[in-house]
């Protein structure tokens, strides 16, 4: 089992709809969770961090964490074509002082 | 804003050459990381450093070495470049302690001929 798993996609969502990206992780006692956005040919950009169960909202983005289910998700409201990118989920395992483990990413495509 | 810079955006080298990739961060971060990213393989950690002169191997250290003589600078060295080291190389840094968010540089696309 991979430490951080994401559906590779592509996930196609109409403009204006809600895009829902999901991620599961294997280390039950992981503490820190991150979402990165990566445009083609560019480096990953941090868009959300979440540390406790529940929802965290930042503009059109909402991160949701459920530690009991070992599940973290990212919702993008009012999706725009500029949201088309690969989204990487990352998790800091309890055993790691500084490393984080990245998923392989979900490719999101927003269709006009 | 955190700023992580890398010495080159694009680099072309020949097989057997010694290659230096430089990374500099301006936010006094404790930790620095080198990754490579290849289609279908995701981000793979090569080496990381949690302090000056301290380093630890990541998942794929073979064929690479690193140097961290100053806190802000972390260098990746390919001792003898090979074609299978053609890749996008990404440097990242993080503050450490409870703050594990990593911030990435723009990347260096290295081609080894």
C-alpha cells in the first residue's frame, strides 16, 4: 500500500461547479497535511495546510480532514479554467521530523 | 514571502560530466530538500538537510551527493552524469519544528546527452 494515495485522474469538471479531490494515507498517526497545485512545467505551489479534524476554508478552497478514516480532501468551489492543474496531496508521517510524503497527484481539468 | 531560487531553469550536459545544481532560500529555513520529478513517477526525494553540514539520504540517493556549507544554500552534485538522470530537479525548504510546509523553487530541467 502506498503511503499517500490519490486517483491520478484526469478529473473533468464543468466551469462553475465544485471540484472534489481526494487523498488517503496509511500512517494512522500522521499529523500534518498539505495540498499543492502544480501547473504543467512549473513547480508545486502550496495552497492549503490542515492539521486538525474538520474543515479549513481559504477563499474558494476548502480542505477537509478525517483522521479516523485517514482521509483528506480538497474542494474547489466555482471552478475556473485557471484551476486546471495537477493537485498533490502531501502528508507528514509521525515518524518524520521534517520529511513529507507526496502522493502522485490528481490531474484536474475544468471545461468551459 | 518565501523565496527559493535555483541556479538554472534549463541545463544541458554530456554523459560523464560533473554537474552542480544550486539552491538558495532567503527565509532562514532549517530544512532543505532535493527532489526529482519524472512523468508517472511523481516526486522522489534524493537528499535532504536539516542543518548546516548535516544531510540524510532520501529514497533515491544513488548517483548524487549534496553539500550544505551555509544555511541558505543547498547544492546537488551529479558526480558523473548519466542519461537516466535527465529529469526535472526541484529544491524545497521548510522552517522545521511544527512547521513542515515545504516551499519549492522553480525547478531545473536537466538534460543529459
